[in-house]
């Protein structure tokens, strides 16, 4: 299948990938194009801004979480009906496992370059020119272009200081042989606020986030040759893959269990494919907001509570006593990741939570825990069987005491097991992309039946 596509990459984090990628998405969407937004790696936050820019779900492409073989099919699945796909990279172009918290780096596996190669997609390199002359910018681009086997489509200069500075960079890059597709002036007025886990999610900023994305689109439209960008995307050849589809389970008449998935500002982390897999397995997926809804949706048979920032809303979550009590007495299957684990604890930074996990307490920690994890289930649960292996990632700045229960969920390090399996509830810090292990969704649905 063929879909015009390009990857927005950079020499290093902080170069402006998110501004350029999100701005490109918004600018192309403003032209009336259907834009499919994607993000390399496990990050949940950037896809929220991508969704605002395009009106389509932001989707992740990660060969570690799902497999190399699924990267192209997942792109085609997300890009169904789209005119162009824009894929934002992660970290520096060639940064793989080592930069993502995995000890055996495996070269550039799971890097932006790796995903670009799997997609046979041209790369647009975003170079921060704020503190560099034209020659140094050209040397940087030349080095990245000749280092690996990535196919480059052009360069976007970011944080250019003046017209003279832009001419200097363009003249120097002419000798490199890559077209300059745009040059953005310094734009501190559209900086996106950050905190302990990175950018503040779009869902928490509401109108401010919408305005920021709109300004990113305007900046890119003013500063980039969008026709040239589209020509680069359209140079991508057809992919020898079929779109991914969630495997459909045999339907059981009259037995479509309702699974409630936590959302709202406190629970913004989740992969779109996870909900699609639940639906394909026979569930009816509904949303609830633990900040505002005092009860689970009527008829709820199972609950999924993903990641997010409950630590920023601990007082509000604690104040919603009716929902906390209902969850504490809920006997159906519950699957919780990271933020969900904190919400099910007895307390979070002293604020009472649901108490589902007994005397478990959660507190903020001084250091960020981040990285890919190869985990093995150490107990049977509503999603896994003892001894099964999964690939996931951690992304948090909290700790629980204790770190695991009498019946732990997973183990991925020599230091011991992690997480909690308690009755029909499983909760841990591990984030999973269920497209890489679709049986997890089927088991969750079957448990709810």
C-alpha cells in the first residue's frame, strides 16, 4: 500500500522536533488535508498535541513494544483514509536502546532512524541553528546524512536569528546537497510548558493547548515550503505490508461486557490500539473521568486505568469519595498501569485514594524512572499467565511502599518482582502496547464475561 509519509527527526532532543512536527501537522490540516499523526517510541504526551493538530488519534510506532514487523502495518492502520502521514521522531536520530534505558543498546534499535528504515520514509532533519554558524550547521547535516543508511528529504532550520543568519545557513547547506524546506525564527512565545515527566499533556491545558497548536501551525505555514514538504512525503515508495487490524474474537450473542476506561486530565496516557483491541475482542468500551464522575458507568463489568498524572490531582481525586468507595468494592476485573496503580493505593502523598491494594502507599520520588522493560509474569492475572513474557516500559517519578504484593505481577530486574495481583485486579508500573500482545485484551474481555 502507498501513503505519502515523512519522518521529522533531529540531531538531539531539544532541537524543535515537536514544534516542527506538530506545526506541520496543523499547517497541512489547515490546507484541508487529512493528516495521520504518529510518534516514534513509547511517549504518550506528544500524541495528544498531534491529535489536536489533526483531529485524528495520535499513534505510536515502536519496534520494541510491538515488533519490527508491526511498524509498517500499524502506520497503515492509523493512516487509513489520510492524505499524508507525519511521524515525529524521538531523541536524536540514531539514539536507540541506550538512550531509552536499556543496558544492551543493540545499536540504533527502536531509534528514529530504525523506524524510518522500516517505513522506507524520507527524513526531514530539524537543526537548531540558534548558536551555530552556517558552516557548523552544514557540517552537522553532512555528518548525519553520511553516518547511516537513512534517506533524507530535506532540512528545516529552527531558531534562526535573522535574515542574514538564514542566508548564511542556506548557502552553506547548498554544498551538502539537501534542500532547505524551511527556516523558523526564534519562537519563545509558543513554548509548551513542562514539568517532571516532560511536556504538560494537551488534555490538561484545554484552550491554551489549542491556541499553542494553532500558533505552531501558523509558524510552520509562514516559515516552510509546504508544497516542497508534500513532495518529499510523496516520494516515499509503496509499502509491502497490509494494514494492521485488531484480531476479532468469536462473538458471543448477548454477552458484550462493558469495560470502563479512565480518562480526563489525570489519566491521559493510553494507546488507541488498546481500546480497539478490547472492542475487537467483544467489549463495549466506555469512558469515565475519576476527577468528575462519582460512579462507574452503569453496567460496568471491567475497569482499565492507564497512566497519567494523578500526583497533580491527588486532592481532587481524593475528594471524589463516592467513586473511590465504588472502586474499592468493585469485584470485576481491573487492569491498572502506573497512574492507575497510584490511584488504587491506600494513599498518594498523604491523600486518601481507593485503597484497593490494601496498605500500599505512593509518594513522589527524587529521580525519574524511565526505560524499556522485558518482563515476565510471575503470577496468573486477568491478562497474563505465569511465565509469559511481554515488552513494556516504565515512565514515572513515584515509588510505592511496598513495591510489590504477596502475589506480584511482573519481574524484569534482578532486584525482584514488581506490582500487585489481588483477586481480579492487576496493577503495576509497567506500560504495555497491546498490539504487541493482543491476547492480553482477549483475556481481559473474557475475564469480564
